[in-house]
């Protein structure tokens, strides 16, 4: 089942009761009243609702469909059945806001290049998590192409890092340089070992609720955020493991274990990003929320929620692509498809996930910097162990606040 803007509110909630809370979170508290729902809900289409609430249509519909199809397969884009004769196995997760357009683009490319019969892919929504990937991660059935975010997934010796050390992967994207946003004096995203490809990033920024912050100074950097002034007033994306792990690692690298503890003390509660932008409608309201840049565009213009790009850099969680070195000839073209300007523009322009392709304009002001943990740091440290330590200390610091 795919929900469209033509569907009516009553019909959706009747068939999928789990959506009621989502509508409430988006300011439609009338659905709590069964009588009201059975009257106005029968004539209220999502199209009218989206316009009246000034919501982002693509994001809203994507979120609703992710919610009802969490344990199902997209009916509009049925995942390929396992092909006995497939030569290329592609596995991974895609960010929810761009998953559908990326799958459509992939299907079109497979048709145009007559590769549909030889490529077997399973690309789930990021909301499904990565546990299903970890469970099947062994050298014997390792996919030929792998797409995902996740520091623990890629740099923990229990997972992909063991294969990186064996030089099983090779960056097959034929780009002389990355986008200048990620190839300049203060940041270099390209893997110097030539093993991993990075096609895009998810930046973390601050969303400020002016009504709750009141007379306090607006934090403009990560350093200010953990200064102690904002304790028990920040919502962190704990459920978004990829981004949260990136935040922990960068805070640890730049401010030490004490910085991680101070971050824990800021915690008010964890919300999904789609809830964060509506947090001014909740009884418990964070003054500051840390969220992917994409979701800040859901905030109502002229409302109390305002986005701040940290002056010391938006912490980034890269979207990695891994391709097997032993299959370079067969994988080269599909690798360059995912590294192409076309895919880069879907990621950057539709999802606000800045692309590493040098021909894509990410539309990010040049003064806005990124905070990247760095390849040298990754090489010299046990990332898996650091993450375990950071998570333990963060939980200790925040346990009285959750």
C-alpha cells in the first residue's frame, strides 16, 4: 500500500491506526476525537492537509509510507527476487527521503544498460537499521557492492574493517577530485588508501526553539553546546545510530571523554527528526535539537524553530560505498553510476545530503564548514572501542535525565 496526497485522512487512520500519532505530532490534534475524525476526516485529503499546515509534501508522504510499510516491501518498487544467475549483488540502506527516487534512477539505469538480469539488489530504508546487515556479514557471502552509513559498521573490526584490512575493497569511482566542499584546506574526505568510496554526507545541525530558549544565548558551536549552559535542554538523535555515533566520535576527538560526559548532561530526550521540528507542540520541549540538515526544512517558516549551522562545522556521517576489488571490471560502471552527477543531485537537491561529486552544486554557503573525524584518526585508533567507551560514559552522564 502506498499513501498518496489523494487519500483521505479517515481512510488512512481507519486502515493504519499507527498513523494517528504521526498526524497528532504534525499539529492535527482533532484526530484524537473519534466523532470529529469520522466527519471532517472523510472529506480531508492529504493534499489539503499538507497545504493548510504548510508541510513539505515529499517529506510528509515519505514519512507516512515508511511508517506503514516498515515491515513490508514498497509496492511501487518491488525489490528484486533473488536471481540464480545474478553476477552482481548490491546490498545496503538508503536515506529515507531519497530512497524512492534513487531506486527509480537505479531501475532506469539497469534498463538502459541491459543489466537488470545480472544485478540483484536489496536496498532497504535507513529506518530499518543495520542489524540485518551485521548478521550476514562474513567473507563468504559478502556483497559485491555495499551502500550505507555507519562508523561502527565500517570501522569496527567485527564488521567491515576486517575486510578493509585485507584490501578486499577498492574505490572504483573515476573522479580525479571530490567536490570542493570536501576537498579543501580543512577537510579531505577521500580515502587515501583507495579502499572506500564516499558518495554523500549527512550533516548534523542545531534547531533552536526560540520560545523555550528565551533569553539564553543561542549556541553557535559544538563547544558552546556542551559548555554547561544548556544542560537538560537538548534533544539528540540517539535513535539515528549513524549520526549519533558520528557526533560522539567527533566530540570525543575534539573535547575528550569529558566532552562526551558534558554532551550527556545536555540531554533532555530523544526524538525522531520529524518530531523534533514539531517539538514546539509537545508538553516537554527541548530548547535545542540536533538533527540532520534535511529535516530542518520541515520547520514552519516564521515559527519559533530556527536552524543554526555550527560555526566549528556540521558533524557529518558519510554515506559509504564499497566495491570488491576482484570484480573491478564488472563493478566499475555501477560504481560510477552511484558516484555520478545524476545520483549526486538526487542526494543533494532532493535530500539535502551534500554530494562528493565535483559537478554537483550542493547549495551550501562556502562559509558553512563540516566537521569530519579524519582518515588519520580512523587509522590510528580503534573506532569500535572508542564508540563503546563513549556510549557507556554518555549513558552514565545522562541516565538521570532520560
